[in-house]
C-alpha cells in the first residue's frame, strides 16, 4: 500500500517555480485583505461605540468623574489656592479684576486654566495685558498693565477715553479725566499716538492744550487753554513742536496777544495777532512809537 502511494506521488507532476510564486502572492493578498477588513471593522466599531457613549453622556460622565477625582486628590495633597494678590491696577477696579479671574480660596491649584483667566481679565476695559504667577505655596499673583489714558475723543456726539495708542477704553467716569485734551475729527484716535510721539520733547507744554482737531485727515490743529490756535504741519511735527517750545522758552510767545501760530509751511512760522494787538501796533507805528518784537 505504501509503495502504491509513493508511486502516485512520484507520478504527480511537481509545481513549476512560477506557479509557486503565484500561489504565494495570492495567499499574501488574501492575508492583507483580511487584515484590512478587520482593521476597518474595528475602527468603525470603535467610532460607533464612542459616538454612542458620547451622545448618551457616558463619556462626559467619565471625564467629569475623572476630573473631580483628580481635583480632590490635589485638594487632599494640600495644593490649593491660599491667597490671591493683585498688582498694577490704578484705574481699573480690583473687584472687577477679581470677579473676572473667578479664583476661589481652597480651589485646586493645578486646576486653574491660566490662559482662560488671563483672557477674561484682558477683556476688561482698562486692561492692556495681564499675567499670572502661580506658586506651589498656594499664592496667586495677578499682574495687570492698564491702558494709558491720553485724551477724550469726541465722535458721533459721544465721548470716549482713548489711550496713547488710539484704543477706545471706556465712555464711563469721564469726569475723572477732564484734565485730558479733547480730540475730534474722523480718524483722530488712530493718529493720536503719532501726535503724542511728536510732542514728547516737551510734554509739559502739551498740558496747555484744550482741544486737538484732526483736520482733513492730514494734520492737527491744537487749541490752547488760553484760546491760541497752533496749526501743525502735515509732516515733521516734531520739528514744529520743537520750534514752538523754543519760542515759548525764549520769548514767552504764548503769553502774548496772538490768535494763531501757523507751522503749515515748512521752515516758516507765521504768527497772527489779535485785532486789538494789531490795532495797537498800527497806532504805535502812526505816532512814531516802537512796536513790540515777536
């Protein structure tokens, strides 16, 4: 019997080399296809299961439970907020900043969302930027930088406090900023920073300015508290302001009976007298008197 089987195997033709490779390739393809189908099926099942658990609230409950457990562990370990201090606030109310921060004594220290807290504080009118330092001793220090109020801006029959960068700060508590100059004109708030930079060589002189008007989208007219108008040029405002400063220091120009000081023409300063002063000088000239020099 055994001999018969051996004879049959001997008589069976052996597969050729190409046939072996083809069979091997087919097997590999079948295995890869099976693996792919299994992988896709597993992913689809996982997605469907996750969506189901998410929609029925199971995932949310798990997350909430985990967060609660972690927070409780931090509290048990003593990593909690012990104190909240604040630095840098001058105009902004401390209560408003603390309410925006919404940090509570006894809260888990590491559970604080620092970026979100900073965003809430910086959303307040007066806050330019904020930073928070969190110490493992439990101390929270909030440091704020406020906008610098530079002028009262009149637009559409409404008044705003604006910063030296042209930022609209607030339209509240205007009575506390009556000392600031009032600016007007379309786009005046956006040009205020350039004006502030131009007058930085003598900011004390700028305190005499009552109003500043942005004229024709090109230049400034400044009205002093004594009524004198300073007509600034379109360019080189720093040079014009320096010339005005020199005239005031050497000749007390702004204490004289004049209406305007015109710097609109480059390298030329034009001073217009009040009608009374002009008449007085004409009378002096007719009678042989000697007029004042300006």
